[in-house]
C-alpha cells in the first residue's frame, strides 16, 4: 500500500483574494458621497457579509488579522482578517482587558 505524506502548503500573501478587488467591498462607499448614495445599515451588513465570506477562504486570514490587530483601536477600517472594524476593536479591547487581569493577578501573587 502506497503511503502519502501531507505537506502543508505555505500561505502566500500574493494569493489573497482581496488583492486587486474593488475597495468598496472592503471599506464601503466613500465618506464624501451625497447622503442618498451612502449605504443603508442593511446594505452595509450585506456588503460586510460578502467581504467576510471572501476572507473565510483566504489562505492568509490569520496573518492578516494578526497584522490588523497590531494597529491601534482607532486605526481599524473596513473588513480585514475576516472581521469588521467594530469586531476587531472589540477584540482589541478584550485582549487589553485580559492582559490587565493577568497583570493584576501577577501583582497580587
Ligand atoms: S483575510 Fe485579509 S488578506 Fe485575506 S481576503 Fe480578507 S482582508 Fe484580504
């Protein structure tokens, strides 16, 4: 019986599906558009859902998210790393809170 060894394929940034795609999918319409051309909350949720589904198939999603989380809380824009800006901000806050708890526990010990 022939045996096969599975070798992980290295993830490559150049294979990311967002490369060269329409920026509006990731960041929404430009802020300076007239109000009637801005997206409604329902349109925004739908667009973000599509963007997140593209991210879900991205070979570098984990690296992308890790890189985005290195930016500050106020520097989160659009869908990146499979999460919206608000979701990444929540994650950053949660991580900071967890670090603070560990630091407090280390002080007590
Ligand atoms: S995870 Fe990052 S690199 Fe991959 S498609 Fe989404 S935004 Fe692009």
